[in-house]
C-alpha cells in the first residue's frame, strides 16, 4: 500500500484535521510535522559557498522515511511556505494596487487602483519566493526524487470583510486588497511555483482541487477556516486528490 507523508506549516493542519475522519484504506497517510510550532526556522539553509540544504526538520523526515521497508512506495508531500501571495498583497498601505494578468482577462482592473506593470509584480513576488526556488531542486535531488510533491495554497477567500478582520489595532493605514487582485496574485504564485517544479522534474499540486472553489475561483465558504486557510472539509478534498494522483501513477507504471 502506498504511503503518503505530508509535512508543512499552517496549511498542513487542514489535512491533519481531515485525517481524524478519514476512512479510506487505499493509501496510508502520515503527518509527522504540521504547523509552525513543529516546523520552526527557515525552509532551506546555505552557508557560504556550500550547496543549499533543506531545513534539518525536512532532512530528518527524508532520512526517517527513506530507511523504512516501504520506502520505495512512499511519497513526500510538502505544504510548507504557501502564503507568499498573502504576505505580498493581502493588504496595501493607504492605496490599493492592481495589474494586468493576460491569462485572466475576465478579472479586469480595479477602478481607482495604482496600476503596476505585470513584470514588476512578478519580479517582486518571485523575490519573496526565493526560499522556495532553492528548496524545490534541493528536494528533487533527495532520495524521493519524483515522488516528492509540492502542494500550493488553497484558493483565496472571496469575502473582503473576513480578510479585514485580520487588521489589528495600530494598522489602520492598511486596506484590504480587492479580491480580484488577490486572486490574480494567487494564480501568479501558482504559475511561478509550478515553473520551479517543472524545471526540477517534480510534480506541483495546485491547491484548487476539484470541489473546493466557486464559479469565480474563490474557496467555497463551507471550506474556509479563516481568511488564509482551508478547514478540514478542504483538507478532505485535498487528501482525496493526493490519493487519486498516487494511485493513478502506480496504475500506469
């Protein structure tokens, strides 16, 4: 039976909670590390001219599962560092911004926003994603190779009022970035992350799995935990998709 080992930061808690109600016997799921309390520190480390190395926590997971008797039928799934687009553009100071994303012409432009060049937005987001860019090829060279999967974040929440509740006292100068702009940034992060994975020869799993988003592309209300995360219902959908993906790969070998 295939074993799917999931680890990561806060987004991994959705699948951890979903496993409490999981009753499929087609694959076995294990979650050795989830949340920032269990996964502190950086994603990768580099000292001087030494090569990039994954976090000691990730390295310990690789070492642990590569030595199991079932290691050749084990998949590693990383749900770490998924909030780049939220950290980059969930809020704006004083004035909101927008940009043209040719792949999403239906979203248009937000009236009254400061319009930024697409390449500038992409470059800025890529700069914040530098740890992931180094992490992906380092993991591709690990024992698990193409049995390593990166999972992206769930679709953004479409409720601006829910997002606004995240603004704390002393942050009154912040404004919620319009949901259409947040959706563009989410798509852009997925595009960038997928390019890293494609270049390294590993699979990128878009967090918008079937049955998790509405007609406009936002996370379904019943699957929202808060303005950033999906809940256990979303986690269930993700587990089902991961299971189907791994079983399909095995069936076609």
